């Protein structure tokens, strides 16, 4: 049933930050904090988007994943601009001269491998083209094979490796670029 519901992608707002932060915390060993999200969201060069799905999913997520949302169904619905939608992923990016830097992409664990990450990256690619950017670049953990596979399938190519990039583990980062 989840696959048949429409995916809505729109610009991220301050009202989305609680849900974004919850997804961030379950997605990364070194998550961004609220101040980082606010700063990125308020930057005029930011290209920050969220993915939402419809009401048929809302009740399932809230009933089976309360520790993620940490709210009752009623509180959650009152806090969303449209209580029939639930935020399932986000992508934060930043315009830099002739390119876009894809900074952060995450999807709620229950909704991974369903095309949501692909849709979010696709929207950033479209925004890059509309703003006449020539390329998009990103860093990804060397061990994150599923993310690298997604990026390769969308035309990103490995250009270099940054040694010991991630401070929490000392892991290397693969830098990938897509020409628009």
C-alpha cells in the first residue's frame, strides 16, 4: 500500500525540523544538531526539501513507531500543516558558485529502498539545472554501499577519497560528482 500513495516533495520549513531531527538521529552515528539544521534552512543559498506521504501511512507509522515520533497521534496531527501527511525523508543542499553541494540526505528507516531517496536527489538535480549549476557533489562514507549504489545509478561518479573525513570513526569519505 505504501508504494501506491503519492509522494509529495516540497521546500523544507521550520515546522518540519522536529521530524527531520528524529530521522537524522536514527540515520547517522554523528547526527546534525538542531542549530545546524536551522542555520542551513535559513541560508538563502540553501536548497532544502522534504518528502511526505499521505494519511494511510500516518496511522501505521504512529502506532508502530512511537519511539521515533515520541508523540500521540493527536499531538502529531495538530503539529503538522496538513495532518494527513507524514514526513518520511529530507535532503539539504547548498549552492556554491557553479555547483550544488549535497549536504545531507536521509529517509525514515521503514521507507528506505522505496524510491524516496532517489526522488529527493532527483529533485535536487532538477533544482540545480533550474539554477544553472554545472554539477552536484557530495561526500559519502566509504562503507555506505547502498548510498553509493544509488548515487552511481543517478550518474554520480567517484572523483577522490578524503582520508579520515568522518570524525566519529575516522572513516574515509568518497567524493562523488554529477555533471548537470
